[in-house]
C-alpha cells in the first residue's frame, strides 16, 4: 500500500498519542478537502503491513494515554486487504488501532473486529447534495451507519460543517441520525477551515464556507434536543 503522510498526533485521531498514517487515494472528491495531495492512489511511498508493524513496535513507548496506530487518508479502506492484514498483525502485538473513514466502504464490517476505535464521517443525509459536493452519494454511508447502530458498535461520527453545503438544516441531520439506536455513538462537528486550500492544484470551488458561531450553536442545541451525544476532540 502507499502513504503520503506519517506522524504523531495527540487525541485528534483517536485516544492518546498516536502514530498516524495517511494512506494514499480517496474515492471522494470533497470540494473542501484539506489533503488533496492524497487524492490519488498512485502518489506517496510504498509500505508493507510488516513495515508498519515494525514501525509501530519501535514507536510503542510513544503510545501514552491509550494511544496506538491510526489509519486515515485519503481513504484508508481503499487498501482493504493490506489494511486488514496490518490491523490483524497490530492486534496480535496488542497495539491499539483506530481508523478514520469516509464511511463508503462496503467491506467495513470485515475490518471492525480489528479496530479498537472507529471514526466515521457523516457529511450529508441528502444523497444528491452529497454527490454534488463530493462525487459520491450517501447510500453506503447510511448502510454502514445502520449496521454500526444495529450492532451496538461504538463509533465516533464526524460531521464537517461547510456553509453553503450542509448547514441549512440541523434538524435534517439530527432526525436522520437519531432514527437509529445511538446509545454507542458520539458526534463531533468539524467547522470549515482552509488549512488545505493552498495545496489544491485544481480550482478551489468553496466560497465563503466558514460557519457562523450561531449556526454551530444551533447544531449543538438541536443535537442535544434529539439526545445525540456531542464530543470534542
Ligand atoms: S473523504 Fe476525506 S480525504 Fe477524501 S476527499 Fe473527502 S475530505 Fe478528502
């Protein structure tokens, strides 16, 4: 498999201090993506599952406060077979594993037994709208969300908020998400930022994506009203 970024990060990519791999390639093209350099599976450096395990064992002393290894991207699940092998091997070594995914993999369930902490995006409940801004509809994400809630699997749902894309109806989000058993879910809002804008080589199409404070407050209020647990990382 290939990766385009590797480094340590504390608490934002799963619990504790973590070794984070950004695997190359993504099946989405979110217009606000902060890591456009990772769009292609062709870019980046080659690495094998055993390279990662060796790297993780060397770094073990750094995994304080419940840390471990996180795979993000791009979209890490595009490397399904290699990722599965890597996660299995890390679990055999007793290393805590986490994945951050856009939720579109139809084979996510196969990875779950080897993932200790799952972070999944939920960018929109309206498939046409999601497709217009990311190139991919929401059917697989909804199916995965349903599967996770049906099975009582713990999941941290991340909702990027982008003005002009998905901030007009907090009710729409909350009612869609709360229609399932969310006892084991928590939710985080990620307000729009432009840290990755300068890395875009194609035209950057988001205009005025920043989310007013009142709108963010409204999302918090409505989610609380629906009994959805909000988490900050
Ligand atoms: S899913 Fe994530 S990595 Fe892929 S394009 Fe969207 S923001 Fe970028």
